[in-house]
């Protein structure tokens, strides 16, 4: 699972845009968006680069967070 921090995700529309944008790419099996923490969790074999590229193409800034247990 990838954990992504999305700095400028501020509303339900942002949340929906990210969820739908990521759900439509190959290698993404599930997407969970937590707007309050500005976190996106992506399940599936998609690479960090693919996920970050899509989020940035949607107009957001994004960075990969460490895997749980490595915080």
C-alpha cells in the first residue's frame, strides 16, 4: 500500500477528483482518501511514480509517506 500526502486537498470535490483519477489507472485496486489528514492510500501494484504523476496531473502537490511501521 502506498501512503501519499496531498498538501492542497481541501474539499469534497478534491477528494472525489483524486479518488476517481486514481481508480481509473491500471495497477490501482483500491483508493482511500482522508481529507482531514490530507492522506491518500492506494492499494495495488501501481508504482509510486505513477500515482504521484496522476495526482500532480490532477492539479495537486503530492509526496510519498513512509510505510507504516517506518514512521
